[in-house]
């Protein structure tokens, strides 16, 4: 099962809209997947789930992570990198079993011109440290607000072409 991580805790984010687009494309390929939005993290996660502690609220999240064979991290740019909530989520998951030797595809997005290139580079380093197998084809969505139509769907032909190419590689990965 592929777990798609919407990598921000911002409510009603474009990140979640992109994650849902990936979910639909994977469903069309009959690939089992689920989305986990960081907006669903427990509010007190800093106090309850770091440094080996595990709260009842985080346990079902940990189960999803443990059961996943592969991840798609959809990560917006926050201050030239990934959101702190995404790093916190990774840090709260049980180490090392949550991510070791699992596969991951990376998608960056930003309202600026580079599509979170630097943040995805940082996230790649984190994934390598966790001994994850990173799909070489990464997607960068600059000016993401121009990539989504009024229904929150991707509509640009060239963007959909590259995302579908990544989806094909995810399926073969």
C-alpha cells in the first residue's frame, strides 16, 4: 500500500489538493493507496509523541506508516525547505522500522518559481539517512496556484504528462 503524505498541517492547503490528484491517478491504475494529511496530527504531538513516547492519538497514524510499503511525500516550500510539521511527523514515527528500506517518491510545490527544489533536496537527504529508496524522478510544481483549476484539479497538459510519467515509475518501482 502507498501512503501519500500531504506534508503540511495548514488547513485547506494546495498540498492536500495535489495529494488528492495523486490519489486519483493511482486509483485509475488500481494501486492501493491512502492519504494522510498532517493537518490530522494530534495538536499536542510535541509533548506526547517524541523521544520514544507514544500517545493513543498517534497510534493509528503509526500503524498506517508501519503498514505502508511505499510513500509519496508531497512537500510544500516553507522558508526554503520543508514544513517543520513534516520533519516533526517523521521524527515522531517509530525509528527505524517506520521508513527503513521502504520506497518513496517526492513531489515539491511552491507558490514561487522553483517548486521547492531546495526543500526536496533536504527531504532527499533525510530519506537517505532513513535508508529509504528514493525514486529518482522527482516532480517540482512551481507557481502551484496556476496549476490547479477552480475545482482543485491539475489541468495543464505538460504537468499531467510528467506526473503520469512519475506515476508509471512509482508503479514499476
